[in-house]
C-alpha cells in the first residue's frame, strides 16, 4: 500500500475534502499524512496522527482589515481587485514559507504520492524537478480548465463563450506568473534547483496534471471537451459525527423548536457582524421562524439576549445538524452547499467572495432555492423577502 501526503491550504471548507479522502485511503490500507495550516492540527488528527504544519500566518490574514474589505465586499469591485493584488505582493514572505513547509513535510514523510490543493505550490515544483507523483484535488470548479458557459472564479457572471474562456487565460496567467513563478522561483534558487519556466508550467498544469474536481455532477456536469486528465468525481464528505456529541441545551432547543432555520457564514468575515446579527434576529422574529445561528469565525455576532426561539451554535457538524433543520442560509462555500444538497435542504446563499457567487447561481438554477444577494446588500427588507421565498 502507498504512503499518501494530503496537502491543503485555505479555510475549513478547503480542508474537509482532503480529510474525507484521507479517511477513504486509510480505510483502504494506505498510510496517510496531512500537511495543512497549523490551526487545523486537531482536526486532521481525527483522521491520522501524522500531521505536518504549515505556518499559521496564512490564516491569521483573515483578521487583516484589508482581507475584510474583500470578504465583506467593502468598496468597488476594482478597489477589491487592487486590494487582492496588494495582498499578493505583501504576503510574499508568507507564501514562500508555505512552500518551504510543504517541502519539509514531503522530505520527512517521504510519500509515494502527493494529493494537493491548487493553493499549494510546492507539489508542482516537486513534480517538475523531483519526479514526484502528484494529483490535484479541488472542491471548486472553474479554476484551471476552461468552461464555455462559466467564467473563471472571480470574474462575475457569464457573458458568453468568448469572454468566459478569456477569463481562464487571465486567471491562469496570474497563477503561473505571480503565484508560482513569483513566489516559487526565488525559493527554488535557494535550493539550487533549476528555475521553473512559464511554458513548461502551462503545459504541465493544463495538459498533464491529473485534476479531480470533487463537486456535484448534478449542479455542475462535466464538460465533454475537457482533457482526459480532468474529471468531476462528486463531493467528498467524511463522517464528522463520530467525534462529536450535541449538548443537552442544543437537543432541548430542537425538541422545543423542531426544524428551525439554519443561518451561518462559515469562515467568512465582514465589516458589520453585529449589525447582521441584529437583522437576523429581527427578521426571524417578525416571520416567527425559530433559528439556529452559527457564529463560526465571527461573520455573525449576537449582542442582545437571545429569545427562546433562537439558539447560537459553534462548530457543529453539518452531517448531524442538517438532518434537523428546515432550510439552510449560508455564504455559499462548496462544503456547505454540498452538505445541504446531500440532505435535500432548500438553500439561500448570501455570497461573499469567489466561487460562492457561482454556487448561488447554480443552486437557484437547479430550483433548490431563491437567488441570493451579496453580503454587502444584506438588510432587513432583502433578507425578509428572500426568507419568505425560501420557506414558501
């Protein structure tokens, strides 16, 4: 059996497909290790004791005021693009430390193969310069391989095939020139390894790298024109309830208020969490809807005393919780979208950034819920109208 190193970078939603795959591989007899941001050590060790941390500085950026401008949709679209480019330049030291941490995990564990997230740069270096076997796993489509009917993530709504395909050229140019060549080549030079070249990277990423898009074929059918090394394989989700038990307060609430509405924004943060908390309580009170509010990473804050029909949770596994709720209001992360889909729950997505706008459209087009609106537009009137449609 193989030794497999699973390497992911991002928020909790970026970790879960790798943890689920780790469970599958471990059950099949493979030896599994994880390389993830240090904040996810306890989570990863629920699956395997072998954990190699990346610097915690990457996730600490979530508290940066500049990052809140992006996730909270503060300012114009162009100003947020400028903020992203500024962050890419200012975080070069962190990005290069991540590459070094990833190499350290590889050299310590000595895997037979590496399965990695698109944000992890080292595996590409390892494949091209060290003959490592790698495969990319993505919980999000529209990243590398062009889709005629959808633009690349971050480019807004579809505008026709020509525009949509052009956005992938731009996104892949930034990925290759900034994220890989810009961050990696100075580190590669330190290691005494031959520098990566633009042409070989483009050839490898688009024509040779095996890529698994772990998403729903129902929401996003695989395009027939994709290259053979790219495939959609369905979303991966592990059994999280085996490591968790509900509190008596939560079970009492559900007994007294069966099938409440769920509202939570996952790892997304914004510039007005207290105001959003007040809006949620006011609207749900007016509609007489019992509600479970997940404060998670701080996108929703509740200042006032909770009424009897509201309950605040934190870090509750969706494979337990979504069996109990009537509908799901969320930020549109791939993991939450697929979990709600798995339990056949209607959804209202209030997107903050990136692929969340795509899932908002796809969920609406599939008839699973009303079309949501961006977090910056959330107010009492819009939320009330959307909840009426969601629950009708």
